[in-house]
């Protein structure tokens, strides 16, 4: 009887291995085929001026960013787009961030405006409130939300606006190039980049009906101000931890024109120092991506174990050897595919199990940290879990738009 049971489970394991291999091959083949369809703004074709020079405000929220803010501001001041103004928001900084920003305002009058926030109102995340204050104190055709540790090339604003104008887009995300300064960073970020093709398909963003492929990136979220005002500004997402992704979800749910582009080497960002630093940064964000639902997060952990780690064990048994090899080959091809825009060395694919384990640890660490603290602690501010749960569901924006359409007209 035990032998019959053993044979039964062996059969199911083999079937499961082939199903996983098939899923990997299909997703990787789609990425290889369609990723080149995503526009590359670094090519000569986009080294042009927009036909109409729309006004642009670059919003830079900064809290305790004294180490990086000068480099970010220097890069923005070197931009070759004439109708650009930077609104930098000193969000309750306790270091020299405010003083550094004031120096730039004095050095570039009319091009740099600094706003100082002394207190955070209840019911707001600090960064989102800073961005909202910047919006309220500026006027422009377009707004670029970026972070205080991002380096923009002199031409990227001009190239991005030329692309937005041609596509008549409401929202453009330019995928940043990660600055990898250590092996640990490369291992974790390489795995994360490869894994991201399961979360969203950049080549599907242009298709308005593909709701689940919405994208938002804090390093470069360019939005038409009128479109942002049409969806209610940032107030509806005032407690969304992943404010960049949430903005993309809201624009997508409203049926607006969203685009994503690559620009290798033109938007640079250094996540954090070393593997430990990257994991620490992700601690704030990861649990919120699952609306603070432990079952959803544990399901994601199980998926990573089954789809990414078990195939290694499958190499030890003849019944699963071939599908396991197919999975590993597909993962290697996926690494090479994302390299064309991420710039992360594809050779980190050989160490992907380390990246997978580190990411699993980051997921579990994020969940435990939120439970222990009763919420999210970021940059010295505590945000209660009971408040965050109501504002971090990735599925709520479709319902919000549906209710808005019932109550008033909405652009289709």
C-alpha cells in the first residue's frame, strides 16, 4: 500500500514540476518577445525638443537627506529643459537638509523653491503630505514626482516630455537604473528585478484594458497635472505606503493613458548600502503591498519557495530533472532580458537562491516588524496599522472609480 501511495505522489510531483516549468517558459518567452516593445528614451530618436514646451514642476520631498540631496539638486539644475522649476520640500528634517536646499534656492532664484514643513497633520504619511503641499504651492502643465536620492541626466526631462507629448499620455513612468555598489546589492536587486516580470508586464502598460499591469516608480512619476486633479490629487491616497505604485493604480483604474519607458543610465538610483541595507529599506514597503494581510504575504512566500527554490531540489531526482533544468534556464534568460534596462550584471543569476532567501527574509521581516510595532515606522514617524489597512488595498481603486462614475461624469 505504501508503494502505491509513493507512486501516486511521485506522479503528482512530476506533473507539478512540468506545470511550473511551462509557466516559467511562457512568461520568460513573453518577456523576451515583448520587452523590446517598451520605448527606450536613451536612443538618439528621443534626443529632441517637444513641439510644445509645456511647463514642468519637479517635486522633491526630502527628510534627512543631507548626504544625497546636493547631488540630486545638482543633476536637476543641469537639466536642459527650459520650462522647469524644482519645488523641494524639507519634511521635518533634523539634519542639514533644509539649509542645503535654501542654498540652492538662493543660487538659482526662480528655478528652485523650498518649502519647510514643521508638523505632519494626522492621517497623512509624511512623503505624501509633502508632495501635496508642493502641488498646492505650484502651477504647471506637468508634475514630476521624484526622490531626494535620484540622479537625472541633463536630457531625460526633455526626452520624457517629448514622448509624453507624442503619446498624449497622462502618466509616464521611466524605469530607473539601479546603482549597484556591492555584490549583496546586486544579488538581491537582480532577483527582485527578475521577479518583477511576474508582478507586472511593462509591455502591456500601453493597453488600456490591462488593469493589473499598472506601474508607478518613486524615482520618476511624471503626471499631467489636469489628470491628477481629475482623480482627486493625492489626498485619496494620503496613507498609502507605496505612494508611487498607488498613483499608477489610480491612474490606471481611471482609464487614463499610462506609459512606461526605459532609459538606461539616464535615471540613476542607489537603493541602499549592501544587502542588509536593501532588506531594511524593503521592510517598510513589502507588507503594505499585501494590504497588511498575512495570508496573502505567506502565499507569496510559498510561491517563491515553489517556483524559485524547489526546482533546485528537483535536480536531484530523475523524474523532475528535465523540468527543473527548464525552469533554471528560463530564469537565466529572464535575468538576461531585464539586464537591458536594469543594468544589473546577469551573472548574479548564478546566485539567485541567495537573493530569493534574502527576499523571503525581507517579506517575513516586514510582516513581523509591523505586528511588533503596531504599524509602520518610517523616518521617525509611527503610522498605526488600523489606519493603514483602509488605504493600502491594491484593489480598492477600481471600486473608487466605479463609485465616482455613478456620482458624476468620468472620462471614459
